[in-house]
C-alpha cells in the first residue's frame, strides 16, 4: 500500500505540479522544477535516516536485482572475495550474481530450517580479507528480520534493505552500502535507492558497464541519464508524509503495534500458526499457515472475496503472508485480525 494522503496529493498535482502548468511526467529532468523534486527527495531521506555527509544517496533504476550485480562490480576491487549471509531467496540471488565476478563464501545459512531464523553471527565469522559482507535485513518471502546488525569489524557491510528500509531505525554508519528497491516502503517500482559510503565509490572493475558504475551516478547527481522522474516524485511525497508523521521512530512504533497485533493473534490461535522463530519475526511480512492446504486455499479465497487481497504466501513457500508495510494503517491490521478470528470460529 501507499499512504492515502500521498496518492491524494499526487492526484491533485497530476495535471499541474505546483503551478508549473505540467505534470511531473512531462517535465524535463533538467528543469529547475524537477531539480527541486529530486534534491528535495534526497534531503528528506537524509533527514529521515540521519545519513551522514560522507555517504552519497543515489536514485537508480533496475530494481534491487540490478544491485546484486552492481555491488560486486563496484566493491570487489582487487580482493575478489565476498562473504554472504544466506537467509532466504533474495540472499541466494545476491550470492549467485556475485559468483559471476568473484569467489563467494556463505558465512552462515538458515536454509537447514527453511529460512525460519537468522543465524547467530559473531565478528570472527567474517573474513577480514574479503571485499565486503552482505546481509538481507528483512527476508520478504520467509518473514524474518535481523534484530541486531552484525559487527563485521573493518569489513564493509552491505545490506539489501528492500523490504524494511524506513520501517525501523537503522544506524547508517554501521553500513558501507545500503540498497533498496522502492516498491515496499518508498514508493512505486522503478526507482532503487542506494546509500553508499564515499570511500567505496570509484573502485569499479574495468569490465563494469558505465551505467553500473556508482561513480558515474555520484558525479552526475543520479542524472547521468534520465532518472525515473515520476517514481522519485512519489518517493518525495512518501518521505514528506513520513516526516509529518514523526519520522522513522514514529512509524517504527506503529509497525511494532501492527506486528504485535497480528503475532499476538497467531500465538493465541488454535488454528493459525506463525511459521518463523518468534525472535526473528519480521515487522513487515507476517507469514502463517493453517493445518491443511485445503484450509489455506479456502482462507485466501474467502479473504480475497472480503477485500483482503495479496494474502497468498510466495509461490515458493505456500501458506499465507500478510505484508504490512509502512503504508498499511493499524486499522487495516485490526480488520484482518477480526477476519481471521471469524474464519477460525467458522472452521474450528
Ligand atoms: N531483495 C528483497 C529483500 C526483495 O524483497 C526484493 C523484491 N521483492 C528484491 C530484492 C528484488 O527487488 P526488485 O524486484 O526491485 O529487483
């Protein structure tokens, strides 16, 4: 979901953005009007995440999936080794892409128990001779998240934050690089945010295509080529909405309440069951199952008919998944829980 006030503002400005006589979609990306939008978006994100001055913020294209290649191409340098913590399908994709350019080691994996937990990590588990370590802070498909960011010592830590950026407070200084596809907590698909520490820019492998070199995008303020203008504009509106709400600490409180409501119900239910270790439960993706596949199917079907859409679990794991990103209001979760409660009573 996107926050309703954001969609309303976008609708209001659709034909005439701030008296410019144009839709944002019609503006030249080099116009002063558009420069104000992209620079405003960056300033708001810096403010929301307290991004220090020695980090660059980029608005790129190609989704988080392109970052799976861009990160190794830019960060491997002469080291040629990468440490990856394997906590789900997206981490595995990051790993296989990095393998195209260097040697990759799984520091730890939770595949032995179907990715239902986050492995324990200590600083000595990381190879200080590697180029970087990579984690996925929230595992969208399996419904787990890191409760603590691992200490990797001097080794730059790279995080795929696609599904929980801006959902809880993160200390950016713990990371060398953060990337996130926008389509969960930032805005529409089409823009990918990259936050990169300055010293990691400018070391791309010689084979790196120009469009995949962070340095090119840093030097051109994310305008080496035409940026995804409208997606960045919506992101700016989302950042404004979040700031008005009280920022990341405020949305974190709401997200914790939302998650607590849903997990609290699952813990007391005799029919529904959460699928991951409680310690590592995601605030964004709540995964659960019913005792049989028939019941899972029946639940998704009746839920859809009642207006609760997108509850089917990822095709690779089955069951159910309630994605309760920042845009989902507390009341939406209350209604879902009431619906689940009624379903349980009917099927007990
Ligand atoms: N990483 C994570 C954690 C994701 O959830 C997703 C998409 N759901 C991706 C990467 C891939 O993102 P994209 O579709 O933007 O390439």
